[in-house]
């Protein structure tokens, strides 16, 4: 009786408005909208291919009815349905904070993790891994920090509130983070306050003395001002040669580095103050 009813029923397709018999149609419930099986099959496959599997709604824009699992399985076949089922499971698991995934590319199985534990073990392949860095489980040893992540990590740690810092320290260890920050500050200071030897590229710091520099590593001479390599037999010639752009600049910047200019300025100010006092005393005597 039901078969006769389906065979006698006709409905327009979604795409070309051709009439189809009831056996070639699909009915959604509870809305009872009816569509061509081929059209709905393509509709389901497109959503599965796009990963939009959390909902399989009736194509009618105003309708909230959903296709049943049985309808999806019958129309798309076992291969597509398995993909649909897998995507649906992944979407559900992604909303759960205690679920992670096996980092092995040939596995990717969901793994339940304890909230306070670094260790997770995949039930499918038995791979034990760290839930933070996704590498093989390393026990009490802190996660290694990749070079390309160090700068971002330092910025996050320095600018973060107590909660952010505590989270990072729990993952990487406070000592490792502090050492990383200190190393970065040292590198920045060296970059700002030193120059590279033009011969071996070693960082050279100049705190005082003249502008003829001897590299601590390769022992070559060079000019601090222009970085020109100097003749070791006559390194000062560069500063006494009128044709050199560093002529008479052997001690250029030394006073500023030692703070002598400020002292001279203060002495000049003191002298001016003394002169003013003397003038006032002369005026009083008059």
C-alpha cells in the first residue's frame, strides 16, 4: 500500500522542475518537504566534502527539519557516510576540552587527556606524547622551544598577566622562560651597543678608549667609526691622513662616552654662578 502511494506521488525537482515519481523522491520530517533523490544526494555530498556536517537541514531556507542518519546513509553510500560520521565525531570532540588528537600523521585518533597531565597515550597506536608540544613524552623535562616561536613567546610572557605567565611557566618552566628573556635582553643590548668585526663578524663592545679597535677574536684592527679594516703595521694612519673621512677623529665620542662633556658643562655653569656672585658682592660694596 505504501509502495503504491509512493509510486503515485509526483514532486518537482530542485534544479530543473521536472516531475519525478515518489520512489525517486525524499521526504524530510517533520516538515514533509519532498525533493528529488539525486538532488538531495548531491546536496549531502557537497556538505560532506565541505566539512559542513554538524547539520543536514532541509534545503528550504525557512525550514528547520533535519535529515535522518538513515536517509544520509542510503543516499551517499558507505564511503561518503563513513567520512560524514568521522567528521561529525571530530566536530563533537573538538568542543570537549579534555580531548586531543594523536600527533602521528598516519593515526590522528582522538585521545582523552587528564586536565593536569602532560602525558597522553593514543589508544589506537599506543604513542605516548606531550599534550603541549606534541612531541614524544619527555617526563619532567620542560618542552623545547622552537627558534621561530621564541620571539613571540618572549613577548607573550613579558606582556601577559599573572594567569598567562602561570600557564606558560607550567608548560615551559619558569627557569627556562626567565633564561630566555634574559638571553633576548642580552642579545638586544649587544645589538644596540656593539658593532660587528668587519673581518670575522664577532660582536665588539667599546666602552672607552680611542676609535682604533682590535678584535678580541681575530685580532685584526678596524675603525670603530667607519668599520674600515686598518693596516696592522700603521693602524693610526687612518686617523692622521687628511684624505680619510675619519681624519682627526681618533678620540671622537670618547668624551661623551665618559661623560666628560657633562662635567665640563657643569664646571662652566659653576664658573658662571661664581661670576654672578662676585658681581653681586661688588654691587653690595658699592
